[in-house]
C-alpha cells in the first residue's frame, strides 16, 4: 500500500470549494436580476382599470394627504 503524501491534493475538497464559489457567483447574479425584471415589467404594465382591487390614490385621497402635510 502507498502511504498518502501529506501534500497530495484532495480533489473532493477542491471540487467542493470550486462549486461553492460558482454557486455564490450565481446567487450574486440572480440577486440583481429581479430588479431588472421589475423595471421591464413596469414599462409593459397596462393602465389601471376601475375593476382593480386594493389601494388606489384617488383625487379626494390626494387632497386629504395634502391637508395632513401642513
């Protein structure tokens, strides 16, 4: 049997470190993509319709906010 050299490369460890660095770079790139996609989606968004549910800034609500600022 051969005795393992103390300086021999551990290929599994190197592969793990390389894969970890690759995944980290992929996560960094993926973190920037939602911002780009959101910007593109805003450009293509259709005009609001009256059937939309949820909060809408209407003229009387805007007037109320103006009174609250002063």
